[in-house]
C-alpha cells in the first residue's frame, strides 16, 4: 500500500509591513472649496480608482496588485474592497503577517464583511494556523448561511486543527450548499484522500473535474489520487494536459517514490501546488 499523504490546507500564505495610515484632512481647506467658493479639483493622488481601473488591477501580477491596492487603501482606510484585495495580493506574495494585519484592519471597521472574514480565514490557513481560521470562517458562515465558501474554509480549518469529525461535517455542508461547484467537492475529496479513502476521493474529483468551475489544481489533484492508487501511466496522461514536461517528470518521480518505485524527497504539498 502506498504511503498515505498528509493533508495540505487549501483554498488555497515577512517583509516590512505596508503602511496604511488614515489620511489626515487638510486643515487649510476644511470646506473643500477655493476662496471663490468653487469646488477644489480632486488630485490624482487623492482620487480613488473607478470600477474599470479596479477590474484591470485584479488582472495584474501579485506585486503590482499589492502596490495598486496599497495606494487605494491609503486613500481610504475604510475601503473594504481595497483592504481585502490588498490582503489577497500580500497572501499571494507569501507575506502572511502583512496580509493578516491588513484583513484585520478591514474587520475593525467592517466586522461583518463576509469577504474580509473569508480572507482572514484564508490567510491563516495559508500560513498553517488553521485554529485561528475557525472563528472568521464561522462568522462568515453566520453572515452568509447560503454561501458554500465559509463552510469549505471551515472544513479545512478544522482539519488543520485535527478536529476531523467536525471537518467532515463542514465539508459535506459546503457540498450540499453548492452541488455544482467544483471547489467544495474537491476539498471534500482531499479530506477523504487524507483519511485513506482514495477511491472515494477519485469519484468526487472526477465529478469536480467535469464541472465548469474546475481548475488546473483540481485536475492535478485527480492525477495525484489516480497515481497514488498505482495507476501511474493514467496519472501521467492527466498531468501532461496542464503542466510542462519537466514539472510532470518531477511530480512523477515523487509519485514513484511514494509508491516505493524509486527514491525522492518531494513533498505532498509541492505536488499539490504543481511545483
């Protein structure tokens, strides 16, 4: 029997903390008007980006996104959208402490903001602190009881906290809320895989892969689970649909080592990340 993998947290996490102080009001222009009474034109530095600019910013690389949203958050520290987006960009850069601090600032002024609560949970999961993701995930679930995302994150948080029975309940609740969404099904599948039910995980992952919202990561998880059952050739075919040859070769070397067919030092986390 192959070596059982340790479960890696999803949804999917320190450099100098970005400064996001509230901007002081201009005491010399309290009324915001010129001496003639006309409104003062808002400078480019003070003007918040519009919807189109923000949509374009979301397509930038993480470093550029962090710069853009940091500037937006500085202009208005009560801008929940900017704060959450900044935290997401910092998380993508691996600046987890900064991301935690940023999402925390949003929650000070918007304690029930679902997106901020979800981001707070995600960043805690990304840095392996699942216990501290439980409260924001539960708060998000209470604020949005029909949203599958809080339940799915809660499942992963409870897994990291070694509360497996509760985790399974949360994962199943997420799937029940969104039976046609790929992510909650995939998260439940990886829970099953981590607890030895590779066949059950494969069945769920095949359903998830067929859904419109499927991702490369979900397809690669399917390849991994197929491979861990000894069907390496089938796993290779699946893996080569999305990944470059050298990356697939590296992952197959790890897989064969996990199956006792060779030696290797790759980790389950690296394989899930496609690294």
